[in-house]
């Protein structure tokens, strides 16, 4: 089942559906449009207060925004956007303010000049450099699946999001491209699919010496991942989390340890829910790998996408233990509460088994609605949550409602000032 592909097809065909007002289940918060008029945005980053970059899936454009408005394009990549391919991820170097390095993950045609939809050549993460007016290709890139390696080419399960860890390394996701090698826990082969996991790279896109695996798996931090549209670091623990997309059953949210094997394509969802076992999996050398169950699963997939931690947000300390998750299929946002160690979620009743088995169980987690296809979520320097919606061609901002009290105090202050000025004159 590939609902995302269906939605992309509908979007491309120009089928219009009325945009419903975005809502969240907290009357102290308000949702407002921040950027609009975008074509299938798949990600955004802030490079400073109120400014940054937003990327588009099918045009391969990186657009600049300042003060809540798009100011123009700063790069035009030549992408193949068939199915889930396209320009899919962006991250800024931790030292962006001095080196301008900007990382993009996209489905390349190998062409230049911005012309799109030539034949797919590879999925690549590439390093560009911001010179104040445009993003310049540095020629540094790394591929995850190529047409030349003779294996399946997707076109779905390309992964996408990028993020930097507190270790200064670049992390990203690749889907399995419908391949079936050792990274997909195929015990009957020694062939590497070169895809299907979370990779970890140095800023020059070389392989860090302390990655858990060697050989063709050396770039990988984790594997056994069917596809992923979500990756985020907990700002408190530094732990890496992802979301993973199941086939006809079991979308997942995972805490991703170094050397994690998520189980695909033998185990999806909790190990207890299927006939295959951990002992059936491929354990990569030299340090082995660690299987663990997802921290949460949706028995019926929602097409889970971006996730974000709300610790330190402007929503208040009541959200410091919260994680928000988006999806493709329902347009809803889901809210989870972390345990004290921030290693799992606090769930009760029918959710205590860490699986939403029914729509009613899932609905107990719903926090927002009408966000269409959420592809990215970021906290701004202002503490607001910015939600990128591919389906609406927009970025939404979720922030506290301005307090009426603050307006009254401002009016009182101005009144007193006027009185003082009058007295001085008198
Ligand atoms: Ca283009
Ligand atoms: Ca898993
Ligand atoms: Ca099992
Ligand atoms: Ca359940």
C-alpha cells in the first residue's frame, strides 16, 4: 500500500480539496500560516531569526525565506520526482554561520541546469555552500542506491530527512528502494542493497571511524528500515529517534541506538505480534547489532512522517516531556508524553501495549487536525513549532495565543506615559 504515492499523484493532477482550518487541542495555542504558495514542500530549516530555506519535492528548488515570506529561489536541482522521489531533505552545518555548508538529500538525474524528470541516476546527499545569495555545489556528495548497481530502483522508499546530532555528525534516512539484501535481513544473500537504514557521516560526507559497521555497511548507524520520513534528536538526552513506515500493517516510532536493527523485512511492529523472531535476523559485523521493539506502533499505518521534541518550546514547561508526530494519511498530529528517563512513552489503558490497534485508540493521541501531509517539524528560535505541509504547500506556525492581559498592561503603560508627558508640559 502506498498512500503517499497516491496523494502525490492527486496533488500533481491538480485535484483540489478545500483547505480546512488547522486546529490543535489546546486553546492556549494558535495555528497561523507562516509560508504559503509553495509546491510540495518537503523540509525547511532556519539559518537565523525569521530566515532560512525551504525545499520543494518536484521542482528541486531551494527557496529562501525572510521575515515570514519567500524571497526567491537560491538553487534549482535537476531531480526525478517519480513516486516518492525528489528533493527530500535539508540540514545546515553546525558551523553554518561561518562555513555556509548546507546538506541536501535528493533523487538525482545527474543533470544540471535545474531541468527535472530525466532518468533516475541515484539518491544522494550532497554538500552545498551558501554565499549570501545562492547555494553553490561543492562537488562533495555520497550516494545511497544507484541505477548503475543493477538492483531495484524503487521508485518508492527513498527516505529523506536529515539532521545533525550533538556529536557533530550528519544523520539521514534511506528507504529500502524495494531491494532485498542483507540490510533488509535477508539471510539468503551476502549482497548489500546499499540502502534501508539510517546513515551517519562526517561533514565532508566521509565515514566516521566510530560507526558500528564496516565494509559496505560502514556508513550505516542503523538498518532493517523499510522507509522513514522522520528523524529527530531529543534535546535533553541527545538520543536519536525515527519514524518508520510499515506495509499493510505497523508504522513505528523508534528510539535508535547505535547499531540498531529495526527488523524489516522479517519483523515490523512488536516482535510478539508476528511469527518471525529476533534470531531470524541478519546481525551485521563486527560489533553485531541490536534489535529492539518500537517505542510505539500504529497497527493500521497512518503513513507516519516527521517527529519533533517540544522541550524548551514557547508552549510552556507543560510540554517539556512531549513529542509531536505527523502523518500522510489523515492530516492529524499526534502527541506523546515521554517517561522520566525519556526512553519511551507513558501510555495507559488499551495503549499500554504500545500499539494503537483501533481508530479509537489512535484518536486518543490526536492533538491537531487538517495539516494534510506533514513532511517536517522544527522549533524556531522563538520557540514556536513550524509544521511543513506538503499537501497544503505551506508552513504553519503553532505558538501561544497572545495573552489579553499583556495587551491591557501595554494600554495602561501607554496611558501612564501620556499622563506624565502632559504633567511635564503643564
Ligand atoms: Ca529543478
Ligand atoms: Ca522495527
Ligand atoms: Ca516474533
Ligand atoms: Ca493497543
